[in-house]
């Protein structure tokens, strides 16, 4: 009995194709397990200033003259109301020294005085000291040109860490001796903001002030 070689070859090819198809099918069998409810939880960082939740606490020193020695004080309690420890930062900003009066007495010593100008001289004679938990740490005048000094010096301190729920007390007190000024500050006022911040404490370079 003669076997047709072409037919036999076709049968062999079909068998090879079926075998390859079967192998491919088995190659896609898989098994898997899924872990559910995966999540990342981020802690919180927030602060309360004098139980006010206002992170900018401005005040104004003005209408001076009742006492030749200028002075005063103000204290804030800083509370970390978040769940993470934070580094406490502090700075003076938005300093404005205004010329509000240009009377004869003032013009005699400040001939270029202009009412409404931002070149007042009061801030330059007031020394502002900042204490942390009762200890003086930084100081500067309230001259407009000096407004970055307190923040820069604060950044140079060892990091001040406030744990979650922890508190720090910051006291600002200012003074100008009666012999440190004259008619050049008549009618002047100085206003400024004190900025309190908490940042997450991480390893790495300190943030820009």
C-alpha cells in the first residue's frame, strides 16, 4: 500500500501546529493573589498662635510720646496642633516706617520729609528682642532695611522642634532709650508682621527663610 507523501507531510504539519497551539495555551495559565486596602497615610502639621489659628499676628507701634523711654512686650503661645513634629520658624516681615507729620521741628532735622513717605525713622531707633521660652535668642532694630535680620539669625539657631501637641512661648519686647532719638521721629509710625511657621522636620538642607 502506497502512502501519499504529501498527505503524510500535511498530517505531520497539522500535528506540529496543534502541538504549538497547545503549548501557547498552557503558557498563559496564571495564578494571582491581591492584597487589598493598601494605603499611605500622611501625618498633619499645623499650628495655633495664641489660640487664634492666625499664623500672621500683626501689631502696630504708633502714637508714641507719652514716655520718653519707648518700650513694650507681647507674648504668644505656639501650639503644634498636628500629628507630626515640626521645626518652628520665625521672622519679621512687611515692615513699614511711615512719615505722618512734617512740622517745623521735624523739617529742621529732616529737610526732605514728605508726609506719607515710607522713609520714617522710628523703626531705626526701636530695638526688638525675641525670646524663646524666656531666653533671648535674636534681636534687631525695626528699620526697614533690617527686617530680614531676625529671620536670618533664627535660621542659624539649632533647629527648634515642637512635638505634636507641644508648645513654645515666643515673647517680643522692644525698647528705645530717651537719648537715642529726637525730633526726627516726630509723627512717625512703624508697623510690621511677625510670621510663625512650622515645617516638617526632615533630613536635608534647611529651607529658604
